[in-house]
C-alpha cells in the first residue's frame, strides 16, 4: 500500500510540495476526527467523578464544536491542496503525453498501440484523477486516527493497549494478503480494458466495410466476446477480492468483540474503573474503523498500480531523437551540384521484419523520381523514411548533403510537403484546415492556395464558405474535395520537396482531372518523390525506381524500362489492358 502511495506521489512533479503540505493538514484533520470522542470521554469522567460544573461543561462543549469546525476546515484545505492538485497533475500529464506521442516514430502507432493510448487517456488517467488522488489525504487521516485510538487504549490500560495493537497487526496481515491478490487481478483487468478499447475502435472505424461485406454478425461477435471477457474478469476480480473483504470485516467484528470482552473482564475483576469501562463503550465501535477504512481503499489503489504501469509503459516508448542542430535552406534554391535527396545503402525493418535492404538512389533538385512496384514492396516506407516517420536501421538519407538525423525535425519538415491517398481533415473550419500549411498566412494567401488546388469554387458554394465547419476526418466532404483541400495545405506551405502518394488512385474521373490540375500547381519547380499507382501519371518522370521485396530491382526513365521487358514493362502492359 505504502509503495503504491509513493508511486502516486512520484508522478506529482511540481505539485509534490502541495501534496506534502496536505500531509500536515491531514494529520490535523485526523487528530480532530477523534477529538470529540476524547473530549466526550473527559466530560463523562468528570460527571462520574462528581467534578463537572457549568464552566467546565461550557469549555468542553465549546471544544467539541471547535474540533468539528477545525476538522471541516482542514478537510477543505486538504482537498484544495491535494485533490485539486490531482486534476492539475493529470492536466499536465496529458500535455506531456501529447508532446511525447508526437515525437514517437510512426511505427509505434501501427503496432497495435492505439488501444493502449486510448485506454491510458480515457480510462487510466481518469480513474486515478477521480478516485485516487484524494485518497492520499484520507490514508494519512486514517493512520493518525488509528494511532490515537491505540494510544488511548494504552492510557486506559496497558493490556487494552496491547490487545488493540495485536488486532491492528491482524488487520495489516489480512490487508497485505488482500493487496497481493488484488494486484494480480488488477493487471489482468486493465489489460482486458485495453483489449476491449482496441476492439471497439477497430469496430467503429471499420463499420462501413463490416456492413458492406455483411460481416456485422461476425465482427459483433468479436466485440461481444471482448465485452464478455471484460465482464468475466471484473467478476473474477470481485470474487478474488470478496473473501479478503469479508476477512477484513470479520477481523473488525472479532477485534471489536475481543476488546469489549477484555474490558468487561478487567472491569469485573476491578482492574479498570467504571469510568474507563464507560470510555471503552464510547470508543468501541470507532476503535478500528480507521484501519478498516484504510484497507477498504485497497481495490482502488491496486487498480491504480496497474494503471500507473500502463501509463509508464507508454511514456517509456522511445522517441525519435531530435538532437540535430543543423537547418536546411531551400533545397531547390541551392545550385551546388549536390543531389537534393540521396539514399545511401538504406536498410530498415520493424516488428522483426526486414522492409528495405540496401536501397541507394539520388534525386536532383527540381526532378521527379517515381517509386513503383507490388504492394508491400517498400515504396511507402522509402518515402516515410525521408520524412523521418522512422529512422533508418542502417545507411543514411541525405538532404543537400546533410544526414537528416543531423537536421532538426522542425527544419526538416519545413522543407517537405506530403500528399497521401488517405486524407485526414480536422473538425474545424475549412480555412483553418488549409492554414495548417502555414499558420501565419494571410487570408488572401489561403484563398490563392485554394484556387491553385482547384477547391475554391466548391468551397464558396458551401453555406459559410471558408468558415464552414467540416466533420471530423472530413466526413461531410467527398473524397475528391478532401484531397483538394489537403493539396491546398501543401500549396500554401510551398515546401521545396513534395512526397506524393498518387492522390488520384481512388477518386472518380471528374475529381481526377481537378486533382491532377491541383497537383500540377503544387509540383511546379519542386523536387518530387512520387509513389505511383497509375503508371500513366509518371511517364515524364526523370527517374523511375521499381521496388520489390525491399530492393530496387529496376531503374531508369519510362522508355528505358519499357524496352527492358522487366517488371515495369509488365505492369505497363497490364494497366493498358
């Protein structure tokens, strides 16, 4: 229990001082919780001894009222210091997590970690924030209160004190055994929560495909199975926890009974006074409430431990190093004879699989290089490595002769624009979606970019024009319209290098013409790295690289490769049919 508490305190960062100050206020609150009982005992003792008078009664009554008010006051101060700090801790942690996630390689997000990230944000952090940060102060109060009760028993009689200490020890033994059991189940419970989140996300994102292929029953069964698995584990958790909870209550009941029996025995033998016997009756049912409440928090704290494990696991994911100090000038503006882009014996793999093997090629400034080949051959990986979505396993990628790892990520991305088939637009105005390309652009520049990207006309037909708010992911627009807005972003950015995953591969003929015109505007006087699907769009490429099984198997221009009669020639013939 104490270890978990220390872990909680460890994540509080700059708010640690507030948490520690709350220990002082919690201590005072714990003392004040028992003060009315102690004062009541004093009052009863004075009455029984015939020493009570009006003045003493007034003082003691005032002291009882004051102790209740002080307890409430310090509980409020504790909540302000600690519980409120908990929300601020996790607000900061979410910001740090966002900053951490943006620095992770893209491979992290494609290796089944989306469910983990979602569970951390929507389940783990929320659970600790709402259920556990305030528990810290309660634990301190419980410890202080229980200590005072045991101390009172020693004041009354050493035998009562020893008995109460032994019963507290019994609580500790039962509580620690309960902790061990619930920790094991908490980890499984949180793993199931992650798996369930992953399945829900997968089902929601693929609902269109699921329905179109009449797989609703099959996929619903998988989702239902996950819910049932989560439900079963929650029940198993309760089943494992319940015997220990019963043992805790049994210890409370037996401990209370033993204390009453011992006090009665001592009173019967004249070893304690009637005053102490009455005091024992006064304290009896509150004697072990604090220690019982302390261990009753066990289930919440063990789930907290499992949640902290998962949060820390996400934070441990290795970030892409951004320790480059160099900056890049406009790649196309330099006329030094150095290739704008150069791959030197680049190899790369992830999840235990080699994706690229010794890839080498050069792209001169202002030229177009096309990447073609079978699906899964490594075309997209070649382009993604240039943008440092991952870092190369071996070899180097150079821009203007500089290893991209020696260049700051900010400077690198300032020089690269990317247009992919799968477009994502934010739930925001069309204007803001375009201005992402260059946030400091003027309204006139944004509108000019929209005109060049052939999306100005359809934007102006919308109810609010550029101020029209589109759905998350661009759901309120057609595929072609989304694609043209994404191109407008890149036109506005005006980066010297453009990575193009052929944007017309999955749009209709009407949109294709507009998108081709938009791409022509985007690519004018740029260095191009194009992932080609429709070979007719790359006939004029300066260089075509055929990538298969992670290697360059053919290279040359369109006419040269057609004459060779290899894979490229075969692909051209297939698309001509």
